[in-house]
């Protein structure tokens, strides 16, 4: 036994007491969470700046406001979520009632990454609280300043037998994954996702894996190229490209390729200036390991824009690359940085074939005014989620489930789907004693016609 095992047992005992089941308990803790987020907003912004050089505006827009949105949704919909859901019963079981109840899963583990350390730690926590669970949080050690603030917020707001935080590196991750949980929610790389799933299999623990992958974009010649460039530049270079649903590469119709590149250059300069690495509003790469990997990727294609980097501050300018080697790391691994390859294609059909030959992406984006292309995108391509004529913003809608498929993950959350993911939908059929249909009982001889009418 150690600190993690002791804490696990302490929290499991608290959950088994039934304290978290009550509506008023959940409602009150969601309110406390909302108040804490307001109280600690400025320290969170400072921590995000220290870890990733995010401006206060970007921190609020892409992290804090999204947690607030999830809190607002959960508070408004909690009572409806906790109500019994009545469904019809088969006539042969008359008299009866059938219904579903959303029950909490128990003690859950939430493991979050460094790129959006507030949003991707606290948004799933909202769902876990609303669903009535006890929670252990494990933020990433790479975003250490934000991790410390999150731990302080949790300690200041909740009893540690209800919600607690463990900090640390791979050793702590290993110790946590050796414990039994009732659900594990992991956001991070596919490599670690494999480890999480393998560890969870020991106890047959259900998991949600929010992974990543190479999220493609197709830009058709029918699109508004200037607006397309503006939206792509925003979505790609947000958080210095360290976004799991950022456009990873563009498949562009050859007729508008040069126009798109010219427009992207213009938008990058408008947003970040002619010296982005010196811009305080432009983010840094999280650590030296990732920085060196990205600098090396700049050598794997022809630069059309950008390419500057700052070793001291670990910043890489928004970069555009053309004619990348399809077998290079640039086109086989998720970039997760401010480098955007552009590949010319002859047609939409060629782009679809290119995407289909690769693992299912977490996100996929289409820029077009062609109705038939939109239909193919919706019906034929397999991906987690996406946008038509925009990028990234689909994950900001609490009414849209967010999650991957296949190589990009399993399970989803946000809004009602988040509450459902942290719950078990228990099915119950309730009978009454005042009457019983004998038709279902043996002997069955001579009952076939009546059974066919009822069943």
C-alpha cells in the first residue's frame, strides 16, 4: 500500500457511502466549481502564460470559457439528466413499467495533457461531478505551473475524499494505472493511449481515449479562398499549433493552390506580424524535446513561408510547407506544431481517396460551396468530428459530442454526452402483483397464435 492506494480506498469508501448520489450535493458542488473558476481565473491565465505563452485573451477563449460553458450546461440540465427515462414495455409483461436511470460509475481517473491543461482537465471533471462520481485528476507534468494551480483550486474547493489531484511524471502515471478504477478518461497521444488501455484491461475498466492524429483539410476551388485562409490560419496556429484538432495538412485543388498560399501568408502577417517569434501574443512550444522535433520537421519539405525559430524562447514561426515527402515524418506523424504542409490535388475525389487510405482522423475539414462534396464528406468519410467552411470550432459547442474513432480514440464527451459518458444507464422493468399474463408460462402447446399476436 502507498499514498495512491490509500487515497483510492478512502475515495471508494466515500463513494460507497452514497454521499455523491443526491441532486442537491451535485448541484452544490457544480456551484462551488463555478465560483472557484471565477476566483482563480487570473492565476490560471498567468500559469498558462508561463507554460505555453498564451495571452490572457487566448487562455480565456480556448480554455477557461469552455469550462464555464460546460458548467453552465451541466447546471441547467442536471435535473433532467437525473430523471428516470420511461420507455414502453412489451405487452406480454403487462402490467409493468420500463425505465432507465443514469447512475454514476464510481471512482474515476481523469488523465489530461499539457496543450490545453485547463480545458482538458476541468471540462471532463464537470461531467464527472454532474454524473455523481468521485474523481482523481492527473494533469500533465509538462504544464507544471498550470498543474500546481489546478491542484490548489481542487484542494481549496473540494474535500479530498471526493476529488483530489496527483502531480508527477511517468512513475505516478504508472502507480495510478496499477490501481482499480471504475472508469478512466484519458486525453493524450496514441502511444500512451495504448498503455492506458492495456493497463485498464487488467480490471476490465471501461475507458474513453481522446487521442489525436493527422486531421486533414480539403480546399476546393469553389471556396472563398480569402476567408478560408483566415479561418485556417486561426485554427492552425492557435496555441502555436499544439491543438489536437488543428488542421494537420491541406489537400488543395491545384487551381487555387497559389492563391491559398498567398492568402495564408497575408493572414499570418495580419495575426502575428512580420516577426511572430517576437510577438508576445504568439505561443511557445511546451518543451525542448517537442521544440527540437518540430525544428527538424522544417527540413522535410519546401518552405513557402515562415521557418524562423527562437531557441531561447522555444518559438517557431507559423510556417507553410509545399511538396512534402509523403514518406517523411512530416506526413506520417501528427505534427502538433505551427507547420502546415500543403499538397496539390487534381480533384475532390483524389482528396477523398488520400484521406481514406490513412487512419481515421480526430477531425476533418472541408472548404467548399459544392453541395455534392458536402454530402460525400458527411456520409462517406470516417472521422471524429469536423467543420464545413471552418475548423476547430466544432469542439466549442456543448451540444455536439466530441471524440475520436479508431486510431483517433474512443468514447466522447461535452454537454449531455459528457454526463452520459461518466454514467451507466441502468435498465429496469418494474412489474406489479395485481395481474399476470399466463401466456408466457409453460406448457406452450396451443399458444403459438396468441404469442405471435403479442410478441
